[in-house]
C-alpha cells in the first residue's frame, strides 16, 4: 500500500514537472540570472548541455549504422537532438553567456571514447546503454531539476526538450527489452564501466549546478529514478537492478 502510494506521488510529481505545473512559476527561490557568478557557472553548464545534445545527435546517427532497419526512426531521434542543441544555444545567448565548449568536450571525453570503441567493435548493446539509457537518464534528471530554477525563456525550452528525451529513453528500453536474453551480459559489463563515469560527471558538475540552484542530491535522485525505471522496463528484476545501480558507488 505504502509503496504504491509513494509510486503514485512520484508519478504525480514527475507529471507536474513534465507539464511545468503553474504552481512553481512564482517560486520565490529562483536565483539571480544576472550575476557574474551565475553567468560563469552557466557558461559551463550550458556548454555541457549543448555538447551533450551534439553527442546525442552523433551517437544516434552512429547507432543507425549498426541497426539499418531502424535507420529512419534513429535519424528522427537524432534530428530532435539538433533541435535541442539549437534551443539551448538560444538559452545561453538570451542570458548573454558564451558557452565554454572546450570544457564540455573534456567533460564528455571518457564517455565519448567508450562509445567510439563500442561502435568500432559493433557492440550495439553498449552503444545503446551509453546513449539511450545513461545519457538520456542523465539529461532527463538534469532537465527536471533545471526546469524548477530556470529563467522563464530557458524553462519553456527545457520543458519541450525533456518530453523528447523520454522518447529516446523509451527507444533504448524497448530494444534492450526485446533482446535481453542475448544482451544481458554485455549490458551488465558495459554498465559497470560506464555508470561510474556518469556519477563522476555528476560530481564534477555539482558546484556549478549549485550556483544555478540545482541541488546535487536532487540530481542524483532524479537520475536514479529514470535509470532504475528504465532497467525495470527492460525486464530486469529487483536484485539485478540493485546490483547494476551499485556500480555507481565506487
Ligand atoms: Fe536531447
Ligand atoms: Fe535524447
């Protein structure tokens, strides 16, 4: 009973966030978007988001080469990512901030490298885990938290984006679910290598995120919700999900 009540509350709060419930429009806790400290932190966070959307575009186009039958759908998902990139570029311009792209490239470099190796070796499961599960869950968590404290222009853009990211996560979930009997071992091994990177990326971004009023604990919670929901949706049991999630604790 309690569990389902909690689930319902979680669902309800997620729904409100996704729809951008009007209640938080007049939140008294919004940061001052005009300070140098805010803009300095935003130059890195905005760059990470822009680079993340570009990486996502590239990754879906690459995944399409391994899944030619899904090429049309994957190209559609990829194009959404470019739209997102444009939206977030506009958010930076709107605040008069220049995105620190070299910082963002470095931020993604390890995950980028692992994806490239998996792609070269034709390890589709690893590619899908990195992009369609880990990066999408990371984006969903960050965007949910950001929507609560964003400037009005960015808030509107981010609300549109986060709904698209669920479509991408669902794509990965669906493929991995259908192929779980053959891909589970690779999925677990790839998770063990790449989930700790996501945790490190969250740690690395925590200070700048805090300047934007984004709480680290909240980011981690939102990530774990999206990530564990995805694993559950794929058909993994509670013990397997707990084991996989433990890889974040290193
Ligand atoms: Fe995106
Ligand atoms: Fe996405």
